[in-house]
């Protein structure tokens, strides 16, 4: 595949494209990675022999999330726009998307994983949506998490920012299955083998049919969550304090406004 991304690798094997996030030490998703991911997804879609895209993280974790340094008034609109373009590209892609999660899968990393069609997670992986601890919120999770785990559970996860294990993620429906690294890799191999015997065209149309309603909801929901983020959240003093406290490695001093 004629691509030379800097923030991840792309490897095509048989009927699957494997995209490995590679931004050490914790595979933070920054703006350059977002741009490259979108281009990679578009490129993969040009190959009819590929019917699946597998996302994973290099090293010990999937991704610790979107670059917190981009949560500033100067960068936030570009960051949200480009990250949400990646999320919608995965959701709309005619290829079946699969996330292979281990280690930390937090914030935007968890959002990227949760919009994949199938998710295999290590039992001891650490999931979470910790944005509230910076006086922020995760727009994609606010839009789509309830459809996966239920409204009450989604609200609890988002407003507390608590972390939870891969085992818990599978139990609540956020992941398809959990297990050891060997077990999840075996599940992936079996799944791709099944896909290899199926029509890529049929898989593509079937995925579109499955997500007809959710796709409409995701488009409108993310747009509304993004608008609220930019027009209301980013005007609070607390969000500026949260990002500053993270940058300065200190406890935030909230003002409630």
C-alpha cells in the first residue's frame, strides 16, 4: 500500500489491513496522527480484496487518548473536527472494523475502540473516559456509549471518569469478548478466516444495513456534542484550569464556572 505514515504502521495480510498506532510511549492520538489515520482508512477502502481493518496499539497499550495539549482555544476546533472525521470514517467504512485492545484504552482511544464493529480486549486492559477530571467531556462517548452499555451505565462512566477492566468492558457490552492476549489473538485469527470465505461486497452492504439508524444518530449526535463543547464548555474557566493543571502536573482548583 503506497503510504508512509509517521504515527502508525499499515500492514495488509490476505483479506485484512492491520493499522497499529505507534506514537510512544502511550500512543497518544495527536492531530498529525488523525490526519494520517483518515488518509489510511480512505486508502484501505480502495482495495476490494480487503474486508476488515484491524486497529491495535504498539507497545504495552492501545492508546491513552487524544493529545491533551490540543485542548486549548487555539487548537480545540481543529482537534475535534479531525478526530471526529476519523471516528465517522470508521463507522461509515464499508470494511468491518476490529479493535484489539490491551493496556490503557482511555479517552479518545476508548472512543476509537468503541466505534469499531468488533472489539477483543485483554481482560486486564484498563478502559475509561477520564475527560471529566480535566473539566471536559468525551463527545463520541456522550453520543454513542449509551447505545452499547445502557443510559445509566454510560452516564456513570462519563461523569465519574472511573476506569474499568477489559473483563468489565466485555460484560457491559462495550467489547465483544475479553481474554488473555493469546485468546484474543486466536479469536481474531478465527474471525478473519471466516471473513476470508465470505463476500466482501455482502459484508460491506450488511454493515451498512446494521448501522442505518445508529449512523444517523452518530452523525447528528457528534455534531451537537461538538457544538456544545466549543460554544459552552470551552468558555468555562474550569476547562482552562483543568488543562493547565494537567500541563503543570498539579491538582486543579475548580471555580465552578
